[in-house]
C-alpha cells in the first residue's frame, strides 16, 4: 500500500487523476448517505462498502438501481391513491 500511494503522487498526471477520483468518491458517498436516509432505503451503507470491496462502478450502480426501484414503487403508490 505505501508503494501504491507513492506511485499515485509520482507525477502531475497521476496526482490529477487521484484528486479527481477522490472528489468524485466523496460526492457520491454524500449523495448515497442523503438519499439513503431520505428514501429510508434498507442497508444503504452496504452499497458504500461494496464500492470499496468490489468497485466504485458496481456499488454506485447497484445503489442507483435500488433507489430507482424505490422511487418507482412510491410513484405507483401515489398514483393508486
């Protein structure tokens, strides 16, 4: 891990990518926390853990899929009443 961190900051190009991904990750985590609480999604913290355990693309995509299903169910419930 120390070697990886040293290599990430080895030159301006890799540093730029590292900063860009870090900012994106923090924004996505903030979005996931706020939306998970707002929509009362079950296990919303699991998707954050999956981003670190499997990949960013998998965890965030799965969260967005579950979020969309919750919003669609809420919309159908509102239309039925």
